[in-house]
C-alpha cells in the first residue's frame, strides 16, 4: 500500500519474479522520496497514469535484466495489479 498524500492511496499486488517485483517496489519508493526528479505516485493525476507509471517501471526493470536471465534460463516476468483512489480521480480500478 502506498499513500503518498492524504488525498490518495494505491494498492499494488504482484505475481511473478520476486527480484523484478522488489526492484519495481524499490523504484516506486525511491521516486516518492525524490518527487522533484521523477514521476511518482504522488504526481500522477489519474489512476490510468499511475498504471502506466508502474508498467513503465516494470518494463524498464525487465529489459535491464532480460539478457542475463535468458542466458541462465530464468524468467524475470512480473505482473502487477493496481488499485487506488484519490479525490482528484473520478473512479477506482
């Protein structure tokens, strides 16, 4: 669970490669501690933008480790399900 501001909360569930999911979570935490330099869950305006942000992080992590994992027959795939609510957002998903 992430509550980057009083008016918003996000729940992120994951399945798949533990290293990938942990790195994505670490990057989300990092971006929240340095919001001026990065997009984060604190800066997105809509839930779909939060989903795009998490998806982009996941793809970046997967791409960075894909070749090394493939060489040893490992799979770095992870799947994320995001839900959330914000006063600025009109719906939850």
